[in-house]
C-alpha cells in the first residue's frame, strides 16, 4: 500500500470515480436521461433568472431570493453533472485530489446555501403574511441583500473548514471512490488516518446549516398556517419538502441501511431532479410568474425588456 503526504498527493495521485455500471448499453441510457435533465434544469433556471431581471414588477425581496436560488441551482448541477456525463459515456473516471476536493467544496457550500436561502424565503413569506402592515418597513432593501449575501458567505466559510481538515488527511490506495462525485463520506473512507475529529466537525457544521434552517422554516410556516394563508406560499413549501425529503432519504435513511448503488440512485434525486423541479414548481404555481410570462409572450420581440 502506498501512502503519500498531501503535497505529493496533489501532484501525483488521482482518485477514480467508479460511477454506476460497466454495462455499455445501460450507460448510454443513463447518459441520455441525465443530459436531458441537465439541459432542462439549466434552461428552466436561466428562464427564471431572466424573467426576474427583465420584469420590474418582480423586483421584490421574494423574487430576489428566487433569483439567488436559481443561480445556485445552475452552479450546483454544473459542478457535478458534466463530470458525471464524462464518467458515464467516455469513461473518464479519474479526478485529481485537488479537483475532487474542489468539487466537494462547491457541492457542500451550495447545498448548505440552499438550506439557508430556503429559510430566508420562508421568513420573507412569514413577514408578508403575518406582518403585512409592517412588511415594507421590516424587509428593506439592505436587509434582504444582507440576508442573501450572508447565506452565501456563511456556508462557503463553514464548508471551507471541512475542506481544510480533509486536506490534512493522508489518503491510501487504491484511491477508488464508489460514487459518481466526490462526497464527504467516500473521501473519508480512503484515509489511513484517524478521521474522528474531521467527521465530528463536519457533522456539527452540516447540522448547523441544515437543521437550524429547517427549524426556522417549520416555525415560519406554523405561523403562516395559523393565518390560513397556505396557498400564498405553497410553491415555496413544495420546494422545501422536495429538497429536505430527498436530503433526509439519502443521508439519514438510505446511507445507513442500504446498498451503495441505492444510495447513489438516491443522490441523483437531489442533484438532478430537485434543481429541475424548482423552476417548474415556481412557474406552474406562481401567479406573478404567469403574468410576467404572458406579458412577454404578448409583446413583440424585445418587448419583455420594457
């Protein structure tokens, strides 16, 4: 067994992402399905971003947060899916140690940022319904910009702590990751060192950015439901349920009791399906989005920008 220090690993060692299957026909099918989902995800979220930017009546805190969420989904999927497609169709399964850690860093940071953004959006919904008369006083421009910026900054900073700890580990051969992307648990399993401190800190930080926002969402929607105004924020609540449902299924239920193949299949839900469903949910169940789209379609070419 070859054991290399971090400095040597960054120059000489590559990890091997094993992906899904060695059956060529199955890989072609997976490639086509995932490619279609990826195109739909990017197209749908770009559509939301452009619509929010060009329609002035959508320049509100709620749609500012939605714009942030759509930008996040584009980056989130683009961080993983292009490499996944290369693994499936071209069998380019190797990834450098630095590249692997970078992929995990952006994956972890963006997933955590989504948790905080969903919590911020639920707080905005709570203010709009339960504090209607004071909404414009409480949710000012500087505040909602700080809330969004703070979500991004805190999560990228917290994930950086975990990545620094991973950089201090020594990895042992054969350097094979039984997954289609660089997740935390498969990486830790390759280490020859005691990883208890790294795992404890990673668990604490991930719990902070998932459980705390989830509790804030529960409290916010408890107040909203008490006002019997569920339909007003139903789109956002649906997104929350899909996101947290797939996250819980993957990391709490399946990871402990199921095969790695089933865990990889579950991971596809929140990496591919959830980002694709978000713009669909907001488009189908949002009256303002409907009106903005109708106005764009009714106007001549370029009329949307006015």
